[in-house]
């Protein structure tokens, strides 16, 4: 039986998510409804993607009996409120990263999901790509030895992207790009950092446009992470162990890596029904497959992206923001 998806927000990432779903079997995934605060946008999205129902409010989607799970592709400051609304109405939820604006909100949301016995996951899609699963196996098997260092950078010229520049839209690189570099280091080390040291540059709005941070783990092992909304960086993750290293190319959505033997390994993506807005968005299919698998098995969390990991990411993000002076209204509530 197909898992029935409801989509919140008719923006670019929602378009890409639905396109990713189009690469999966129709007897496993079905998009049942789309909701936007502008009914016309919802109807246009529904028409473009052949979705049966369009709603002009999130509440209507939450109350629909034809939806099993909701994908939340709204702006960062809306994640907590929409997530709570959907859980309140008995829906399983997949929320675009970041899960919430800070650790406090993330704690409340995950606790409520558990109390409602509903599946909830932060959509850190990277971890479900075959390349990431390969890296996890290589580390677990001991092929890399003991992980000593991770270097990961993520940056583009994003000066024209309004939502990244505005504080009221939950802007800055920490919540948009930073979550990717942090999760990559966590994927390698599999333990909370013992210390976090960060520096950054803020714009006139008071949100960060670039960040450099060093996370120290047990035994003096280090992750060096960097983000930028001003210029393109190397945009790769290098995981160094005592026996060798792996380089993950385009590490946030990788189809290729350079393995410990120095050879490239690739996992090509299928083409979706429509052109995507962002690189390799067809790969959103992998997290959708994970959601269906977990729900079908009665799991409330994914082992690859559990609530504890979302709380840890939020904690690291909060620490970095505090050190560089980025404060959102949600931090003071």
C-alpha cells in the first residue's frame, strides 16, 4: 500500500521533493495533497505535479484523512509550529533541515512526537545516499582505522538569496549550510564534540555570512568545518583515518566519492519527472524510502537520523551561533 504524502509549502524544495518521489514506485509513494498559505500557489503546484488535493491552509492539510505523512518544506522559523500542528492531528512528519530554530524547540518537538507515538525525522537527506552508507560501512569495518580528522567546507555566492540574508526568515549559513558540515563530521566521529570553537562574519541584519569552526573530539581528534554565503568553497568532505582517507565529492548530495583505495565509486541517480531546482534533488528519494520503511516497521525514528542526532546538531548550531553573535527571536522566547 502506498504511503500517502502531504506537502507543506509550494516552494522550490517542495517541487524537488515531489520530483524525487516521482522516481519511486507509485504503489509505494503517492502525493495526496499540497498546502500553501496562498491557495492559487497550491493549485498551481497541484496542477503541475498532478496532485489530487490543494489546500489554502496548513490546518486543512493537517485535518485531511487522506494523508499519512507530511513533508514540511516551509521556511526555517515555521518548522516548529507546523511540525506541532501536524503531530497534533496524528500525522507522521518529515521536516526540512534545520528541524527547528534551536535546541530548545527541537527538544519540545521530538518529545511531543514521542508522546503522540508518531514518526518524526529531520530531513538530513545526505545520510541516505548510497555514498554515505558506503562510508559508514567502511568506518564500521575498520578499513579507515581510527578517524583522526575531518575537513569539510560548504559555500557558494548566495548574496542574492533573500531568505539567507534576513534574520526574520531564519537566515545565515549555520542553519542552512552549517548543518551539512556538522552532520558530516558527526557521521564520521559518531560521538558528541568535547569542545567547539567558532569565528564568523555577520551581515547588517545580524546573521552570519561565513563561519569557520573547529570541533574537538575524544583523543584530540578534530573536525575543521567552514561555510560561506559569499564565495564558492571546495564543497567536499575529507575523512582521514589512521589507515587512509575517503573524500566525498559534493558531500551534501554525493553520487561519487574517492574511496580508501584511491578509486572513484559512483551511484548514478535516476531522472525525475521534472527538472529540479537544486543539484541532485532526485536523491531526495532516498530519505523518502527511509521514511516509508520506518513507518511500515512501526518505528518512530530512523537509526541514521534519530532524534538524539537532531538534538546534537541543534546544540552544536546553537553553540556556534552564540560564539559568533547570531541571536534569533526564538532564542529569547
